[in-house]
C-alpha cells in the first residue's frame, strides 16, 4: 500500500471526527445555555418536551383509556401539532385534519375499486402527492399521502376503520393544541428585543470601525469595500428583526391574559414597533455613509476623499455616534427603559463642536479650485449622513 493511499483515506475520517467534535461542542453549549437561564435553547427544550408529553397523553387516552386498536393516529397528530405558537397550532391542526380526511377517504375508495393493495396504492398515492402541493394545505399536504399508505397497508379500509382513524386524528389534534395552549404557551417576545439590540450594536460596530480606519489613514478601496459589505450585512439583521416581530405578533394571538400569565410573559417590556423603524433608518444611513466613502476611495471615480484633518474630525464624530448605538443596545437589553436622555450633555456638546469643525472644513474646501468641488460634494454627503444618524439617535429638538 502506498503512503499516499493511507493519507487519502485518513483525511475523510479526520473531517468526520472534526464534524462530530464540533457538533458535540455545540450540543454542550446549547445544554449549558438552556440550564443557565431563559433563551432560545430553553424555549426549544420546553417545546420539545411539550410535544413528547402531548404524544404520550394522546396515546394514553386513545389506547389505554379508550382501548382503541387504531390509536396510532392520535399521538402522531398530537406530536406534530405542538407548534411554535398557539395560532399556528390551530391553523396546522385544521390543515392536517383536512389532509388526513382526504387521504383516508381516497385510500378507501381506491381499495374498494381495485380490491388490491398494490393497485390501491398505485391509484391513490400519485393523486394525493399532487394534491399535497395545494397551497391551502401549507406544509401539511404530505399527510394526505402518508395517511393513504397507512390506511391501505393496514388492510382495514372499512367505513368503521376510516371513522376510527378520523376520530383518532381529531383526538390527537385536540390534545396537541390544548397542551400547547395551556402548558407554558409559547409567547415569543425575547427575540424582538435581542434582534433590535443586536442591530443597534452592529450598527455601532460599523461606525466605530469606519472611524478607526479614517483616523489611521488606512482608507483605501479594499477597506471601503469591506466596510460597505459590513453595512449591507446589517440588512440581514433588519430582516431577522422583522421576522421576530412577526413571530411575536402571532404568538400573542389567541393567547388571553390568563394564558400569558401562565408564561409570565412581560408584554409591556416589548419594544414598540417605532424602534424597528428607527433603527431601520439608522441602518440605511450607515449604508449610505459607507457607500459614499467607497465611491470616494475608488480611483476610477471622479469624487476624491476630503482632507485627512477633516476626516479625522469626522472620525471622532462617527465614534460618538457608534458609542450612542452601543448605549441604545444596552438600554434595550436592560428592559427598554426610557432613553432620558439618549445623549448626555457632555456627549452632545462634543458632537456640536465636531459638527462645527466639519462644517468649517466643508466651507474651506468649497472655496478651493481644482478638485475642491468634488471633495466638497463628498464631505457634504458624509456630513448629511452623520446629521441623519444624529437626528435618529437623539431625536430631541435642538437649537439651530
């Protein structure tokens, strides 16, 4: 055996071992996070245990207490209907029950017509698989085909057997929805606050990084492209925030005050939707700012960067704006208390001073000949974006 052959076979084994090690570490981190306190990991643990409990309860009711020999459907349906929200559990229950009814009826009809198991499967399953793509079923359409397979494979397609299956499906749906609604009902409020705080913090990180580059004179085309990419990635966080807000709204539907009290959900602490819009605008201004700097750093474009001294002053201004974003993130994580004030007097005084210096640099460059006009356009755009950020982060009215 050549040495190269052994090395080639050892490489995939090493990759598999690394993947297993990473998965084990990730599992350990998730377990520690679930044990440590509230969070996504604990929510996932609770939801999984609720689904298992619903399936066990449905089995006990159907098989042990009612003595139904076709009790498989009840725990199966109960298991899959413990969804992320009570509203989605009800919607999925209606869709799944409709799919199961159609699957059982079509399978029974195919068995009666063909009087053969293989023929019944050949007739019913293709039709039901096509029907499962109907948008009204959502992701529950596949249960029409699987119900048909179970019905035909079991060999019992009489009217009594079909009625038993539908009754068990209804029992499982009732138990699954009831467990989800009454046992620690899932109310998703934490994700909104965490995503909003993360958006504020990441916007502050981008502003701080840009400020550091400008101060050190390290702004070139590659740096500009990297910072622009970082600001564009903020849009993914905005989308995550919108998704979290949607889940939050849905989780509050069909959950009365009593059900929320069972979960001890702090609905009053949920950040208002105005905050989503405000930091969405902040993200847009950060992206516009980095795009302006990227254009100015491009040697193939007409605009040129402003003087280094003015950029250093501008960098200080961005640093303070980044600090303000971080302060907003901390405020949101601490429970979203009133931002009174969002910028203290010292910070606002420094920002006013820096703002005046940048305006002075703008006036000086506007009076120069040659590339002064291009530099003035760039500096004016940068100043406008900083003013927009300042207005969003400190919306209190100021003196002119």
